C-alpha cells in the first residue's frame, strides 16, 4: 500500500512561496539590469534591415537610370552618325525627291536627338533625387549601426556578468515551483503578473503591507503571525507573511 502524501502546513506553504519569491525577485533584478536593451537591439536590427532593403532598391533604380542615360547617349551618337551619312548623300542627289527625302531623314534624326536629350535630362534629374535619398538612408544606416553596436556591447557585458547567476536562479526557481501545489502557484503567478515589480508574496513591515504599504489591522497581523490561513492584503491582493520570514 502506497504511503500517504504528507499535507503541508500553512507555514510550510508560505515558506515555499516566500523562498520562490526571493529567487524570482533576484531574476527580476537581472531583467531590470538589462532593461529595454534586448527590445532596443531587436528594434534596431529590424530598422536596419528595412533601411538596407530601401537602400538596395534605390541602388537598383539608380543603376536602371544610368542604363537609360547610357542608352539615350548611344541613340544620340547613332542619330548623329545617321545625319552625317545623310548629309554626305545630299551631295550626290539626282533629283528633288531624293533631296527632300534625305532632308526629312535628317530632320527625323534631329528630333530623335532632341527626344533623347529630353529623356536624359529627366533621368539625370530623377537620378539626382534618388542619390540624395540614398545618401540620407546610408547615413541613417551608419547611425543605426553605430547605436546597435553600442547597445549590443552593453547587453553582452551585462549578459557576461549575469549569465551564470541567471541560469542558476532559473533552475532554482523551476525546482521550487515543482514542490508548490498548482492552485497556489497559479495564484502566485497571477499576482506577480499584476505588478511591475513582480512581488506576489511580501512580509509585513512596520505594521504595513510590504507591497502597497497600506496599514494592516492589528487583528489581521495576529492572524498572519499564527499562520493558520493564507491571508492576502485587502488593498493589493498580495500574499502576506510574518516578519520572521525576512530573516529565515
């Protein structure tokens, strides 16, 4: 026959919760040391990735504009060569019809040159605008990259100092959690999640709640001291423990 599981006393349950709270509070201190750095690093990396995409797109557009400008310059040279050839042929025309036809070709090629020059001016102007935008984005990338490097270095320094302790505390927290009944653990986590400082279990200090600092009535203080029931602060809902736990 299996041995009956020993029911823990209220005092033992409170001891479990308070010891878990102390471990979790140390983990919270490490998170505070890191502050917003992990999120800031992630945001900067995303920002730089977006800027790099825009930079690559602008470079692609500028390359296309260069290709267009080169193509139009090539067309101008072709037209100039054609004009030169037509003008040479004018010296050997035999009738007015040939003369008019050649002059029309010369006029057409001059129009082609004018059109290509217009497109070159437009593409050159657009290229200048894109190059200005590219410089702004490149400057932003350089600034963001410098910020990212500094924040990564700062975060790495903190992690290097706290990594072993954090790993140890996480294991200790997980171990202590396994010994606490699920109902109490669920309540503990819910209260912790309700407050930025993560305090769910607090001792009475100077006759007040160690979490919200509201006064605890004398009768309630006595009830907390005898540890017959788990008592929560009527103001903030945190689990209250006697002062003796502070030095245990």
